[in-house]
């Protein structure tokens, strides 16, 4: 249970980081236009 909880927390964290990075990349692309 504990390990499963940690794994899902890491997965969510990774998804959030990916989305955050995606938004940042889009902003950089828009800024460079």
C-alpha cells in the first residue's frame, strides 16, 4: 500500500513536471516568434 502510494505520487509529480515543461516550451516558442 505504502509503495503503491509513493509510486502513484511520483507518477503524478512526473506528469505535472512534464506539463509544466510543455507550457514553458510553448512560452519560449511564442517569445521567439
